[in-house]
C-alpha cells in the first residue's frame, strides 16, 4: 500500500491563451478547473497504474465534496483531517508555445490542533504501508518544520519520497532517512546553490541531498527526461518525442510511477524508465490532467535508460 500525504490541496484553474500579454487584455481559449494538489496527483497516478493507495492530508470544508468526488471517480481511498475554510486556487496560464505561468493562492489557515491530528493519522495509516509520499507546499499557519514532524512518525522500514521546496525537504531530511527526493532542475539549483547544465554537473549537484542521507535523487528535466543517481551510479532516460499540451502534473506522474515500480521491487533502471514514461505521457494531456495508462504503455516501449 502507498500512503500519499497532501498538506495543501488546491483547485487548479488552467487557462489556455494564444499569448500572455502582460498589462493588456487577454482572451481565454479554454479553461479547466481540477481538484488536486501534488500528493493527490500522485495518488491518482498510482490508481491509474492499478496500485493500492490511500490519500491523507488537510482538507478544507468548503470544497471537500469536489475533492472527494474526484478521488472516488479515480478509485482512490482517502482519510483526511478536515479544517474550516476554503482550499486555495492556483492559476496556471499556458500559451500556444506551452510556456507556463503560475499564480498560486495561499488558502485558509490550519490551526495547531488539526496539525497534531494529521500527524496522529499519518502514524496510524503508515503502519499498513510500504511507501509514503509527501509533496507540495504547506498551508497558512503551518511551520516549515511540519514536514519533519509528519514524516518522523512513519515506521523506519517504510520508503519515504519527498517532492517539495528546499525548506520542507530539509525539514524532512532532518527527521528521518529519506529514500528519494524528486527535484526539478530549478529546485536542484536552489538547493545546491549553483547553476548546472550538463548531465555530469547535475549528478554532482545531487550530492547536496545524498550527503545529507538521502538514498536516491531523481531530477526531472522537462522535455529532456530525467536523471536518477545514488552517488555511485548515474542513470539517464530521455523523454520520447511527443506533442506537449501541458507540463502540469508531469513531476507528480513520475513520482506515481516510481511508487508503482517500488511496489514491484523493480531495479533502478526500471524505476527511471517507468517514471519518465509517466511524466512524458502526462504532458500529452491538456490542463492539469495526468497520464493515461495506454499512452504510458506506448511511451514505455519507445525509451531506454543509459548510464553515464
């Protein structure tokens, strides 16, 4: 079983334009609203790969029915801590060149009592899981130390994957051993405090995580694929050539496929192959929609992993 921990669910409003003209009138070609959040996206991706998953995290009362409906439709079980107020709305503006501009809301505040409640729930739910994923930002009222507090109660034999910004990742690393982190290139550069370009430079920069006790680092490179390293072996998988509709959710899809591979006790080459297949399949869908299994299978048959 996979446990997906989403501390800050969001309503994602994807707006498609011909061009984003700042300071001028813009007309919308298409608009789609979805009820998600990074770790909830992971849970949906896991379900689409026919693997068992339960989603938890904070859920806001004003929008809970829409989120629950989405998860039920995808076949995802859930057990949330409900908090008063509204979920945040994130705006994702995509132009015809597939350039993405994001405007993220803050959402309602979560009080300390609810935070303790979620930590207790994670402790109980994780007893029946072999993999746990925590990803995304934190809501208002929740300190950057919450990642560490939440993950510290998970049994030591559970593989924990983290996909978050620097402060949250550091909090997680300080609380327990992290099996894998999945930064994108920009997040890696922020964490390492350096610019990187070549594959070798990227792999070397991953030492900033590995030296702190992380076992594996998977760096998503957008249309270029991804790198997976443990500091001893550096693996690279290039994405297939596909028409890009939206890059939103590609990283979450990669994490979902990684979880599925881990449940199958796959080797590291297979983990990376599945992750890039899912991430590439995700960009072929519009808005914040994730990958579909048939497209995932098609891409999986076309790509390969190499060591460098």
